[in-house]
């Protein structure tokens, strides 16, 4: 529990990394304020609502290998806002050949992946709908955050930035040039996602597939996840990184139709007309190569960077990066729990 006199830390970004960092900082006895440009929590752990339908159009599920994440999820599983998803997973070749997929424990938010962020961020002080455009180091060694609408927030004893690498580099270019250069060196890959629904089930022999194809990389039957509607049958399709990059500025309607057509072809599904077919572009979906977490802390200025792109492209990596950066920065600032 943070006291009112404890040093305050700013966390920029309310994705899983930011929320994990905020929770750990509170455990260390520090005050925390999380700033988020969007209207919701969780970042790519998101659920898109289209009418009465829901699609996990970003991160599809969560794996749990780290004891710290297992501990954090235990109460959420007990409350029923996180549950195990047991899909039939295959590897799907471009010619439609299926081979068994890798077995793994997979967890999802209920009734959507957005519940993960909402649950992890429940005790954090979060300011939504506020885009931070700059960070400034004051003469006394504390930090001020500059917002898009001209407001300033602070002072803060330290800052953790959890934006995608290009955005983090832009924020830090004046305040911490070394950190900014490290972020600039990271190549972020895009991903087109298409959300599609069918009034009648497709009758496929899998619920999720890692696809080896020029167009598609992953497809999943959302209706098989716990707490979801069974009808209409909802699918999320993720495009391959290279294809997404080459088509990044194309019309979303064209993108969605091409992805749908390829899905039906490769899955051997009947030619079904969807009731919903909508594309969403993730401009910074994941990193081509993760960077070492230890390289992303400017200890002298007490500012660090975290995110799934520092630990691979899984939600578990996002969670652990936020937790570890909070422990490193918390140790520098000094909290009641240290």
C-alpha cells in the first residue's frame, strides 16, 4: 500500500506492461499514475464490439509460464474473469494440409480479452483519453509529462514508458537520448486483423490455426472461447507481417475481403457469405527481434522502457517486462516496500 508521502512514478501506457508495472510499484510502496491515450485499458489485449458481437482482434490468448504471472492470474481465475481456453489447434499449410499444433495452456479474458486489462488495472490511478507528447526532466531531477492538449502532469520521481518502440523513441529523444536510440533500433511489424461472423457454423475441424501462408498467420474461432456467443460463429483472422506491411495503407474493406477469401480457401470451408467482415490495422503489432530488458533503463535519470516488444510478442512478455522494470526503477527511487 502506497502512502500519500511516497514518491510518485508515472507510467505511460495502460497496456499489460504498464498495468503490470503499476501494480508492482504499488506493492513496493510507491504512488503511481498511469496515463493512457485511448479510452480503455489493456492495449492489444482488446475486445472489439461490433453490434452484439465481440472479437479479440488483438492478442488472442495468454500463456502462463512465469510464477509471477500465475500468481497475478489466480484471483482473476477464481472470480471467473479469466478462464482456460482449450481449442483444437493445428498448423495449417498454404495448401490446406493440417498437422497437430503445439500443446499449451491458453487463458482468455471473460467475456473478452479486454477483461484482462480491466482486472489488472482495477486498483491503479489511470487517466484515460490523454496522449502524452513529451517528457521533461526538471532541474531538481524530477519529471513532468506534457500532454497533447497542453496540460502538464507531475512532478514524478521516475517514469516508465510502455508505448511501441517508435513512439517511445519520439517521447524520449530529448530527455534520454541513449534510450531513444535503443528504441529507434527496434523494427516493429504491423498486422492486419479481420473480424468475420457467419450465421451458420463453418463446420471446420479446428478452432485455432497457426497458418503457414503469404497472407494469413493465425485464425481463431472466437465462439469456442469461454463466455462467448455461440451464434453467429465469429472468427478473427491475423495477416502475415510481410503481407500486412506491403498492404499497410490499403482500403480496409478490400483487406477484409481478401483475408476472408484466403481463409475460406485454405481452410476448405464452404463459400459462406458473412454477416460481418471488418478489418483493423495494428501498425505496431510486434517487434521483429526483441531487445534486452536491461538495456532499456536510464538509471541516472530514473526513466525506463517496457513492453512486449522487449520480451518477445506474447502478453506474458509484456507482463514480465513491466514487472521487472518496476522493480528496477522502484529500487532506484526507493519505496516503502524495499
